[in-house]
C-alpha cells in the first residue's frame, strides 16, 4: 500500500484507537430528501465536530459542506437508481476518480449487490474503482447492500465482505449480525457497520457496542444518528463506545445528559 493511500486511510481510521466513527449522510442518492436529511447542511453542521469522516455524494458536499471545514470526506461514487424502482442493484459509477481527487476525498464508496440481478456489474465496477484508486492513492470503501430477498446472516454477509476484499476494497461496510466475529475473521480488510433503520437509541448504541466488541473497527452510521431526537447526543454516545469502549448504559447516559443540555 503506498504512502498516500495509507495516509488517507489513517485520516478515517484513527491511529490512536484503530477505530472510526463515520457519519453517513449519503442516503439521498437514491432516497431523495429522506427524514432527517431534508436540509443536509442543517443536519450535518452540528455533527461534524464529533465525526471522524463524512460519507456523502459530490452534490451534497459541494452544496452543503463549507470548503474550509476540516473533515475527511468519504465520497459516494455509485448510484443511478431510485427508491421508486424494485431493483436497486442496477448501479453504475457516478463520480470519476479525478473528481474525487479534486474534491480532496479521503476515500470513495461504492455499493455491491451480491446475489442480485446486477451482481456482476457492481463487482466489476468495484474492481475497476480499486484499480483507479490504487493509481491515485485513494482507498475504496465497499458497501455490501442487501436486497430485500437476502438474509442478513453471517453466511451471506461473510460472502459479501470477503468478495469485496478479494476485489481489492480497502475497507468494507456491512451490517451487524449474529456470529459477526465470523464475518470479521474471514474478511482480510477492516470492517465497519451501518446502523440500519432507526431504532430506539439504546438499541442502536448496543449495536455499535456489539459490533466493535466482535471486531468491527467502527461504524458508518446514518439514520440512528441524524433521525434521533438528539443527534449530537447520539453521536457523542456512539463515539464514546467506539473510541473509549464505554459501556452501553454509560453511553446512553451521555446521550440523555446531552439531551438535557
Ligand atoms: C446506503 O444507503 C448508505 O450507504 C448509507 O449510508 C448506509 O446504509 C448507512 O446508513 P445507515 O446507518 O442509516 O444504515
């Protein structure tokens, strides 16, 4: 791995803890103005001080994040479908590596849809993106998107994560599941988890806790932070779990204390 790529990765996975709190706000690329992200800038601004990186599209970045903000950017570069379609797997690469460099991204992110109609295209797109990324020192995050017909179990998610790593992904984002340590153990690159649909705050904190306990290097969490009644309290609590190994009850206390403030 060359110096530039290592340097970019080290801005995402914090060298002092080996962990990361990535804030995902890229949902609009197929969901449009989803709950909590109707006005991206308003949602993101107060959360930036507590995030290790921000995952979003080029359109959201250009319009909603001031250029002088010091936050590593994980740029979503795949898309091309909307929630109105039954098959969300028909994605292509939507943003070039050249643009990712111009936007000073620290990584690019692409979804793969293992087991879907467009499995092959999404996997070969990942492989091409990795080749371009290696040329530029740009890490690639593979997101294991799960179709409605797929089961989020260790067998399926291990398959997805391992294929992503074999295609050359430098970091993989997946879902937490029972026997999650098997997913991590069989994936030779670091794994982060998505938060998934909004759940009660304590449940989301337990998810983050269990994920890092079983080997994830952190979270790339969206809805369970920005759809919370107290997004800042929530990201502070997630941070305490990921970077300080804070227990769930204590972290939940931080969320509630912050809510009072
Ligand atoms: C997929 O839509 C995106 O990559 C999201 O950023 C990802 O699913 C993480 O967000 P959440 O924690 O809301 O699941």
